[in-house]
């Protein structure tokens, strides 16, 4: 598959390296051409550097691996090229929680529904929220199975074909795709991420608060 990556940070590197290793064709565009060139040299496997417009035009799927603060500017430049394309949003709008107890590391969301804003800013793009729950270092790691279960990637989107495309890209990274509803549910993924990442940063085991499926239950009132 042709994949355009807009951004040259840790998420772009972690996901881009995995997809390039799996045989996908990559063009990486960034606000700095030098940063794109450096990332391409790190990824290898035939990945190419270009402008953000080059990445948007190239990809059947386009990953937005950007700070949330840069989205408006970048989308203002490339949104016309994203019409009809699968746009993968892996962003999170984190900011420090100033109300947290002294010495505790915690975060809150600076924006409640980033994926929906991207869809509104790039009409015609098939926006899919994915890969936002874990840090880039998790995706860069070779570890994919924990306690006998493959690591899952919740995926939200409105276009079935785009969701299937992103599910296939998750499987190419040896991850378990988890279809999680329409794009209106992406805000819950964003909230889940800010909550669980805050727990991990403070030294708590976020995984321990979720029982496995065979131990989970609910009785309808």
C-alpha cells in the first residue's frame, strides 16, 4: 500500500518503520525537509522524503503524526489532497493536569474531540482514529503479546473501507485491530488515552484495571 506520513517525530518513526518493514511504500513529509530526510534515513526500506503535499498526494492512506497545535496549519495546506483518502489520526491533545496532587504526573485533554475536528477541517477525507492509546515506544517495540493476548488497537471511523484499511495496517504491525464504532466515538479513545497514560506515567499499572473478557460481565438494569 502507498502510505503518506505527515510528521517526522516518534510516532512517524515507530509506525513508519513497521509499515516499511512490512513492504509498504512510504513518502514522508514534514514541515522541515531536513527532518523528513533524517527520518527516511532511519527507516530505510525504500522510504522517500518529500513535502507534506507530496505525502498527502502519494498515500492511499495518510498518517497525521503531528502535534495537535500544528493540525490547523497543516490541514490548511493539504486538506484538498486528502479528499477520498484514508486519513489516520494518531494524535492526542494532552496538557499537564495542574490540579493533580504535588509530585503526581497527570494529564488532561486540551481538546475533547480532535478526530472530529480533523474530519470537519478536511471534508471528503475518511478520517480514522487509531494508534493513539499507547506511546510511540510501544509501537516501536517488538513485544506484541502480553499475558497470552495480542496487543489491541481500538479503531474508530465512519467509512467501512477506510476502517478495513487501517485494520489491515494494524495487522501488518502484528497488532490486533479492534473495531470500536464510528468517528463520534473517537473522543472516548482520546479520553481513555489521557487517563491511562497518566496512570502509567505515575507508576500505576493501567492494564490491571481492565479484566480480560472471560472475567468481565455486566447485568442490564
